[in-house]
């Protein structure tokens, strides 16, 4: 019985609708067909004449219909949206806003730190994948780079939807900037890590934080999966997690997964998770694993502790690049020394 019920409960947050999570604030999940995440929660804040949308969903017909249906439940339509405030430039957050803007002229705001990423995708749609592939080659995993490329060609249908939907926003938001929505005041806060320009939006009066992909209840967000990643995305992400602890313990409204959990508890959990990963990787290096691939093979992956070699090429790519992000941070902290052997990085005790 339990086995049948569990997955259903785990994904109950994806059910369509407009769910009031605070006065005048509605959670609107929109579908992500053929994607493991299943849905993205967007949020509508309605006060007086204003209707602010936090994140927009993926530019696919199912999401556009979902948005129309959900807004209808609160007696509104896409043409009533006064502005989109986007958490980051990933397709499932940004691209439907561009489509709505095309039809209704709705202005779009996003963190200033996303400019390089958006420009790169506009210049080359595949730039995000190319950089992942380059990282694989740099880490000494050319075979995986070739496999990843092949896998990607076979799965291009999952990303093709939003291909034409990268355009510049109407304005760039900076850290601390406030958006007034009728009686609500929403403050943008820069939280680099998941992407360089990721921002969260805080409604202090309601005690809620729209966390985008910075804080998720069930998954650990990837870091630096973007066309123009910084040198140490994990260091940025951990600093952004620590900055959450300086805020009041707000209730989290995430982009994926059930809403309404403690900001402090989950931030601490994610910080501890990464410290454990860092020390696990250090242990593998101490035991003689020198190459990033050795380290990725020496630790478990996913909630089931799957071996690296049992993952599909896409997840192996994410796993290896995550390993590299941790190794670079260990090097930055002085816990490991990096060298080069036959053109690939190797790690050892300092
Ligand atoms: Zn994302």
C-alpha cells in the first residue's frame, strides 16, 4: 500500500491549480512535459491592480494553457500580469515570460548576474552544454564527453521547446532592490551558486521567501550548470546558503517540491550535506584516488547511493562536474593540492 501511495504524495505539489499560500499569494504549478522535475511552481502576488509573477514556467504549450487556467481561478489572465520577477535564467523559470511578453507586452525583470548567461544562450543555444562538455574534457573524461554529446543529440526533444525563447529582459535587478506590488513589498536578494545571477525574493511582511532553485525541499540544486560559470560556483552557493541564516526563519516557497518549510532547517541541511560530500571526497583522495573520475567513482550518487558508472551519461556528466566543483573548493580551502598529469588535473594532500 505504502509503495503505491508514496510517489503520489511526493508529487502532489504538481497538481494544477492556484493555491493560496499567504494573503493574495498563489502557488501556480506548471507542467514540464518529458522532464524528471515534472513541474515548476510559479507564484502570483495579487494586490489592487498589480499582479506580480515570480518565475514563469517553461515555454511549452502545456504551461501556457496551465497558466491561463490557473489565473482564471483568481479571476485574472496572462494579460493582467503587471511584471515577471524571475529567479534565474534556466528555461523552466524564464522562457514562458518571454512568450507572454510577446503577446501582451508584459515587462520582465531578472538578476543582473544573469546577463552573461542570457547573452551566451542567445548567441549559441547549446552554449550551456558545450561548457559542460569542455569541463569533462578538462577533467580528463573525453570518453564521457563523447558519450554525453551522443546522449544529448538523442534527447534534444526535451530542450527544443524553448529554443527561441531567450531574449533580454526589460530590466536587471540588483541585490536589495524592492518591487512594490500593491500592499506587498518584495525584496530581491542575490544568491549566486545554482547560477551566477540567481536571486530569491522576500516578502518580509508575509514571512515568506520565493527561493527559486536556491533552496529546494527534496533535491540538492546543481551548481554552475550555466553557459558562463564562475571559477568556484560551490563556494558561492555555500556562502548564499549561509546568508539565509542571517534572515529571519522564513517559510520557503520553492520552484520544485512542496511549499512551506523552514528556511533555516533546510539551509543547514544543505550546508551539512555539502560538508559531508567534501569530507567523503577528501577521504577518497587520501585513499589514493587522484583523478576527478576516481573520486566520482569512490562516492555514492543519488538517494540510492548509485555507483557513478551505473548513471546515464547526462547524470554522469552532472556528477563529474559536481565532483570537480567540490575538489576545486577543497583546493581553494587548502585541504588539497592540485597538479597536472598528462594534461589532466590530479589531486593530493598539500
Ligand atoms: Zn534552475
